[in-house]
C-alpha cells in the first residue's frame, strides 16, 4: 500500500506542477482507497471544476495510471480544499430532511440524478434512518430512490 500511496502522491504533485502549482499533497489511505488531499490555494476553482468535474478527472488519471503500472491499490479519492467533505456534509443534511419526509408520508421519493460519491452519501445517511435505498438508471441519469422499510417505527 505504501508504494501505491507514494506513487499516487508524487504523480498528482507532478500534474499540479504542470499547471504551475507547486504544493504538497497530503496522502493517506482508508481501507483500500488512497486519499489525496490538495490544500486550499488560489487555484481551487480551477482544480475543482464545474460540479467537481476537474477533480474527478484528476482522480481518474491517478487511478488509471496506478492500474496501468500494476500497483496493487488503484482506488483513489482526490479532494481539493475539503470540497468533497463539505459537499457530503451539506448533502447529508438534505438527506435527513428527505428521510423524515419519506418516513412521515410513507411514500417513496426519487431523487435527482447524482454522481456515485453523492449517491454513496445518500445510501449511508438514509440507511441510518431505517430507509431502504436503491440506485436506478444508467450513467449520468443514475439516481437514488428512498423507500420506507417495512416495520419502521418513526421516532417522535
């Protein structure tokens, strides 16, 4: 794992230096995922991109390079200035509201399409509320449906 982390960190730093940003990327791991955190700089907006697209592209580049070079670990998460962390926290607050609504009405709720990391947050938070979740759709249209579980006791 250490070899994969070291390579991923250096590779991302090299990409950033190509754009004129010489910064130290913080690297760690969570289970089998390499976590790369780029500190806040004057280039945050550029590195994050519209709706996090550039950040996901950096993640894709690092991950595919690890795979092509035969490293054992190739799952990578790139975050710029804690963008993903803050986004997940905001989304979790929204999901709690949706979960309360689903529990009180007993009606399923189909959410708007979202990327895989956002869907993961929805699944985790909704499950904590005792809801069942299912991802439906394909590609960019993939979304989550929240459904009340049978026998769920609402807390009041």
